[in-house]
C-alpha cells in the first residue's frame, strides 16, 4: 500500500507518546525487556509509516494506547507489547513470520501468526453462542496472548468508535458480547468487563441507558449525602480499632442496574442496592489478611443489619481468577448498600484481574507472566469453570477444529477430520469428486488431516468417484454416510446389469427362473442376497460357464423327482413348448417369493403377469397396468407368466368410484350392501355438489367375482347412477 509518510510534527507526537509509555513501563520492566519493545516499535514505525486510522488519527498512537492498556489495565509484559506493535505487520507489509521469528523469537512469531488466523474469521457468518465462540478462538491459537491482544484491540475500538467502520462495529459488538465479556469475567478483569457491558448497552438499548444514567445523575447530590451519613459511623469505629484503611464508593454501572431491573422486574426507584462501598485495609500482613477482613466485617455488621443471604465469602475460597473479597449487603434506613471488604493486595487483583494475582504470587520469581498466561489458558479451556471444586487442566482442549473456505465461510469439524471430510461437508458432489485440496496455498491429498485456522480450497475431478477405502480416510458421520450411499447405489446399478445378464442366460439355456433356483445358487456360492449374486455376475467374480454347469447338474440330478413334484425347475428342449404354463399363485407358493403391485392392486380372477425384481422375487401386476407395459419394453427377459391357482385368496385394496343423487339414507344402504358381502372398508370419502355426490371407496377384496357382486348391488340402489373401479 502506497502512503505518504508521517510529517515531522506527527513523528514528534508519536515519539512523545512512546517516551511517556516507556517511562511508565520502566517501573515494572528491566532494560533488556524495554530494548525488546523499542525494537518492535521501530519496526512498526518503519512499516506503518504514514498509516492513519479511519478518523485520521495516527496508527502508531493507537498501538501505543493499546500497549498502555495491556500494561496498565491488565498487567501484561514485554512479549505481549511486542505482539501489539507487530500484530498486523504481516498482513499490512512485506514482513514475514520467519523474519519475526529470527529477530524477535518464536513466541512473538506465534502471537502474530495466531492473530492473523483469528482476524481471518468472518464473525458475521458465525452464529455461535459464547462458549462455542470462545472455543473457536482458542482452537486457532498457540499463545493465549493472541486472545488478550484481541480483547485490547476491541476495547480500543469501543473507546474510539469514530475509528471503526459502522459495519465492522456491529461485528465488533458481537465479538465483545460473546467473547470479550465472558473471558473478562473469567479472568477477573471486572473493570474492563463493566466497560464492555456499558458500550454494548449504549448501542443496543440507548433509550434505557440514557434514562437510567439521567436518574443516577439527578440523584447524585442525594447519593453523596446518603453515603457520607452511611460511612461516618463506619470510619469512626474503624479508627477507634486502630485499623489502617481507606474507603472507595461508587454507583453501580448502568448496565448492572438495568440487568437487576430486568431480572427482578422492578423500576429504577425500587432498586436499592445501586451503591457499592469498598473498604480497603492497608498494610495487612499476608498471614493476617483473612483475620483483618473478618474483623472489619464484624465492625460493619455491628453498625448495620446485614442480609445473610447476600454474604459472599471469596476469602476462604477465592475465585479461580484469583479474586478475593468479602461481600455483604447491609440496610441503612430504607436503602440496601453492598459493602466489599478486602486488603490492598486483594484490591489490586480485583482491579487488574488474574495478572495482578500472579505478580503478587511470584514477585521474586522469573517468568511470572508466562506462568499466569498458562493458567489463563487453563481457565478459559475449562468447561466446568465456576465450580468451587473445579480442577483446572490443560487437557481440556476442544474436540473441534475450525477451518475456512476460500470465501471465509466457517466449517466446524471434529479433530482428525481430513480434506475429504471437509469436501463432503461442503456438498455431496464436491466430496464425491474430491481429488485433493489447496490447504493454505499448498497442495494436499484427500487424506491430509486439517487443523484449526486452515483455509481449504477443494480440487475436484469428474473422473474421481468414491471408493471403498475412502471409509478409512474420513472421520465424520456425514462423509461416511455419503460414501456408503454412493457405494450402495453403485452396487445396485451393477446388480441391475448382472441380473439382466443372468436372466438372458437363463432364457438362452431354456431354464425357467424360480426362487428355489436362486436359493440353491446363493447357498452354493455362500452369498447372502440376490443383489450380492447379481453384483458378482456384473463384476465377473462369478464364472458364467461354471454357473451354467452347476445349474444343469442340479436339473440332471433332480429331473425325475422334479417331474413328480410339479416341475420346480423346467428345462426346455430347443424347438419344443415348455411343459409349464407359468407360475401358479396359490399352488406353488413355497417356491416363489412374490408381492402384489401397489400401482394396480390385482385381485384373484384378473389377468395378471409377473416381473422378476432385482432381489429375485416376483411382483404381480394386472396385464393392463401402465407400469408393466413400460417394464415389458425395458426388461422383456424379466417378464414371467402368472396365473391364479384354485387355492388363491389374495386380498388387495380396490378403489371404487360411486356417482349418484344425494338421496336420504343412500349412504347407509351402500354401507349395508358392502357389509352383507363381508367386505372391509379401508377408507371412504364423499363430496357433494348441489344434489349430486361423488364418492370414493377403498375396499379389501379377494376376487373378481366378489367385486362384480358388489358393483352390481351398488348399481341397483336408488339414486346410484354410476359405479366403476379406478386405479
């Protein structure tokens, strides 16, 4: 990007601001750490020379302010500051991650690389709740400082809305709600959390915010009078006990008051505990801190009546973030006031969160910030955070990864997911023709295991199709199901080809198909189904010549017996007529698996024909059925003659259409006629228009003779003009 460099005046402003910052951090960092920061600052000044914010401000001043937030409000140290100065440098200049690693070390390189990954997330396309949102970010980074820099960046945006594009600001608010506020709470960064909540409320509920703010302002004089009256006896009692202390008090934030109003369904005037008083004990020895706090608690509650339900003892059991304090709510006149009792050390932890806790804990140790940052990750990764018995563990790593399409769309997959899993997650066709992928600009095979933050462009080839071994490549249920479905469909298609080949060969060999024949074949070849048999025919896994020899041997061995038992297999000599007229339904059912076609519902007595299905069974159709006419043209070799036997009693659903005059009692007469013939009514539907009706009756009938009787009876009824079978 071509830009005009900073003017001399602008550089002077930047240098003054940076000099002030360096003098402030000189109190908590050594010369080596400061030199480390200066080096990063100089690189940023060179590469970002002339860069402005949206409002025209100096970008380097923004970085310095972010660094000041990191040190002053959170308690972070040199590596984080270096990360702040360099967090956008690889995307906005020619500086590479390798360069950062060589000149600043591996840790800053990880920070910058991690920030690039989370910056690529298009959160406008993400519909996660806060827990999922947090895990998404954690899965993409190797150093927790990345997440803290993100929070600092968003805090800057909230304070300088003029520097943020309105569309981006909406996305920022989402990040603040679902990422920053929950994390700030977990880390004990309560002041930052409160500020975030205020900014969100100003945007989402501006009218309510202004109303509560104005009410607080109007009553400010009354508040000061109330607090002075409330604190006077406390100060006196503490001084008499020779306790070294100071007191801070404030009105609770607008957002917290609004939340109380919503939760309790109360107006502002009925929210009494809008004040918070903090009693800070000075010069308390570590061994005496608990005793000193409970001593002050006793003094306060001797003066004012406490609400025992509102006692919060975070001294005996501190929060995971390190927060320690005694909270009680006492009544003064008609007002409820929250009193927080803590030592100076506890107060600094409460103000700056976990970082202050770790600094106190390890003032005489090296790398206390790194130690704290490890604890931070454990806190953030813990799914059980908040329970008193929570045991933090770094093993709580997410079982999900988050990868992106070239357009920035987010895909959530299980750990261990491959390129092929990703392809099927996009679309079945993409997965079916996947030949590999460009992952972060590098060509990778379908087996390549993906990681959070990867940007994946699937490569397809129309000639590529799913294979059985693909099932060992994928991990997601979606991909496995799609592959299995394709393989099953292919097996069915090949089975269709195999069945056609088999029936043509039977016809050429002058052998009539029966279910018994298929059963013997399956037994001989140790196969479980007709589909498997036909598939092996198509794929030439079964030798046709050997199959013919096997069938002919069965016929030769059983020929005499078959003739006596009704021709289970029929071998026809060339030039002679078959000695079988077809399959007889009802007489040789043991030899045949069949079903009645739903399209035409044939009944005993009607002219019927059979179609051999791919499973080996036979479907029975009426000869005038449109479907069987089409099947005859496509699969003539699978058509078989069928007739009704004397023992046949197949019940089928038959639909009759009855038309007539809407005569009184006609419906009852029709019902009686049906009942007299012991015919079951499955469904009946009648529509009337003026004095005419059209009715459809679905009946269970087992023969044409019975059906003919019914139609004749219905036609004789007074008012009935037409009765016909439909369907």
